[in-house]
């Protein structure tokens, strides 16, 4: 098929690779424009653009698709279908209608649960035991279109958003290739009207750990915000990112280190910190971290 691919972050890259490997013709790749990044604030291409350039594919990054010129250029590609995954721009109706078979979106949740921007983070933070991928025919709503294919997977007890992200990305790549090969026979199922939830964008203000919360909530927050933006606390005035955890046995005052294995008390129960990061340094497993920064029993994390 002749495809317009629309995506921006690392999550989208395996999908582009899978479409190319399956022999589809990529008419153009749409992604977000380069943005300042790093200490020098030099413009840096997004992961999809970098991969598209390596594959020799034409790249476009309009700041909006609302203008008549941008819509005409999109329609002129004469695509059979557009594949959209974490693109980052709203698609006007004229763009949705331009490809012969419409626009298909790869969404990393079991719709209608977790429509919106951060479905992977929110699934872990809410304590969901499973999630998955839906291949959806796009309409004008926010992730409201009918679903062509869906697949479920279990969320591991210690799984972080970063780990789940990679598994869902690979699943999405496989499912879209299957969906395109079976497109004439697939029946679009309307989403249920019940069970709708919205995965709002992660706000950095959510990231500070409140040890006065139950251990289950603290553990979900740490894993759900790992690796970005990273849950954090303070130790003797220094901000420490907490990037991995598990539930543990133990009782004490909230924020108190209970042993030499970085078990920390919460309002009820405790969590064991598995991976941490000091400012300006690489992330470390707990044992290595403690060799550089002692946190003996009785220390309080703020």
C-alpha cells in the first residue's frame, strides 16, 4: 500500500521500520519539527525524522495541518492510508478524509480506557493489571474512533513505563502490519460508551513522592514516571530521582529508611527502591548508589 506515516517519538520508530520491512511504499513521513535540546540548545531532529532520513524517506514537519496549502500537499500524496502513532498534531477532517482508506491510529491502551496523551504512564500509576494496543480508524474525536484490532498484555509487578513502552511499541508495529494485510475483512467495532477514562499529560508537579501515601501509591508513581519525568524526593537537600521500586515488608515513620537495602516506610507498608539517580549523574541500581551515597537505617527521605 501507499502510506503516509505520521509519528514523532521513539515509540513510533519500530512501527515505521515494520511498515518498510513489510514492503509498503512510504509516500512521506510527517513528524514534529526539530527542537532545541541538550546543553547547547541546538535543534535536534526527533527520533522518527532521524530514522526516516536513514531510510532515505521524504520528511515533512509542518507546524500545523489546518491551512489549505498543507492540506492540499497532504492530499496530493494520493495515499491509500495514513498510519498515525504519537504524532502530536490534531488532524483536521480534510486530512482524515484524504487517504483512500482513511487514517489508522496505533493507540497504547485498551480503548475506551486511557484515551489521550499518556496512556502508558496512567495505566501503571492507576495500578492496572493489563493494557494493550488498539488499531483504530480515526475520527474527529480524541481517540474515539472504532477499533479494528486489539491485543492485551499483562503489566509486570515491577514494570516501569519505559519497559512497558518498549513492549507496546513492538506490539503496535506487529498489529498495524497485520491490520493492513487484512484491512478489507476487518470490521470496525465502535468503542464502548462505558469505562471511558482520559490519560492527561503528565505534569512535573505530580512527580514529587509523598511518603505519607500508601506504599501501593508510591510504588505505582515511581514506576509510572520512570524514566521520564522521574519521581523524586530529597535527601539532605539534594534531589534524587527514583526510577525503580517494588512493594516490601516493613513499618516506620513515612520516609524512614528501614534497612540496608533501601526499604522506605510509607503511611502503610513500605517500598524498596531499586534504581536511583543523583543530579548530573547516570542512573544506578540501589547497591551501586549506596556505595556513593550512604543512606543508613534511620535516614529520612523528604
